[in-house]
């Protein structure tokens, strides 16, 4: 038999881990069960296994390195007549150990290995994850998406159609009150499972688009409502947009910019308690030139200092 270091392709200084790695790669490559009927593969595997029987055993490797045993694991004695081993180790003709291998694949040589409990089937089970065990059920692939919905869609709920990587289209229900960054999971709508395993899921991370005038805090909504100078001074009823349509809001006389009024139940329609809509009044002058307003301001004597709190 050839030098075991040469057979495994490792240096004499190789570590145990390097020897094992080399053996696993060669054994997997040449195992007869993966090459049924290939006598060369069987012979090569037998050689690789014999080399690892020497180098994979710390004590045997040390004896081989010291020259006490040969590449077949036989004690080094003297050669007797006609090639028989003699001396105290040989035990007469044929005294050296023989290794016979038995593989389960078609066309593999018979016999059973007798030395040191070393069994190729154990190697095969280790290399191929347990041999010929029945394939285990595997869940299908999860599909992940980023989905952007409108502010009102998230607030009131909606349905979106989604195209999946496998070509299917599904309808996704957006539940009312969905928050920005919230996730939706559809069980069993992902890729198909393997070997009887369950289908994967569809997971969506939802981004809620900004609204032109509403902002959200929890289930409450907030907005700035422009009012005229006359509405602020005299008070009156103004129209306010909400998620469910316009409603009337009473502005008290003398209302200032920054005054906050509440419309109960006009926020996010969450159960059991819907949110409210908080309206902040903003006194707004006209964009265009208003002669009457200018004339009024020129003759109006203001008897207050709006910046008194800043002094």
C-alpha cells in the first residue's frame, strides 16, 4: 500500500483536522455508493479508508511515523521465505492484518471490515447526513415585500392586489388603522413546501404615505385650519375636512392663531374607542391686495401688545 500521507494528499506535519478534512473529501468523492459498478472507485475508496485508518488514529499514526508499522498497519518485522512475515509479530504466514470492506451499493466488493471497529457505512452516514434516510419535510420560501399605501387607505382600510414571484396574484386586505412600519403576514401564501412540508408565508412591511394636511399621533389626527381675520374676531361656523367627509366646526369669537379645537371621534376609526381630530386655528390674511382690510388697519387703534410675553 502507498504511503498514507501521499494517499490523502497531506503533509507529514498536517494537523488532525487537516487529515480528517482531506479524508472526508476523498471518501465522499470515491465512495462506491456514489459510483455503482465502478471498480476503480471502489479500489480508490479502499485505499483512502486504509490510509485514514492509520493517520486518523493518533496511536497508529505515531507508530507509523516511528517506523513501527507499515502503510497497511502491519508491524515491521523481517521477510521470511516466499514473502511470508516471520518474527514475533507476524505469527507465521499471513500474520499481518487484512482489511476487507463491504459496501451496500450495487457491484461493490463483499466481505466485512474486521479491524478496530472501522466501518465504511459509518463514514457514509457522516458524510451524507445520515445515509439514505427519508428526506424530511421542508417549509416553502417566504416572500418579503415593501408596500406603500395611502394615508386614507391605512386609516380606513383597503384591498391591494399583489403579484408574487411565482406568477400568482393575491388580494391583500389592508386593515383599518394600519400604522406606518407595521407588518402584514399571510400564512401559507408563499412558496410551496418540499417533501410534504408547509407552504411559506408572504410578509409585507407597510409604509404609509404622508397626507397633505393630516398628521397622526396614535389614533388621533391633527391638522392646521386656516381662518380669516373676520372669522377669528367675530367667530362663526367653518367647514373642516375629515376622513369621513366635511363637518361644521364652531369657531369662538376672538379666537387666536394656535387655538386648538377638538372634533370627537373624527380620528382613526379604531375599536372600541376611535381617535379624535384636533384642529389648530391659523389666522390667515388674503394672498391678494385687499383695499378694505388695508384701510381698516390704517385707522384701527390696537390697544394691546401681542409681544408683551417676549419682554
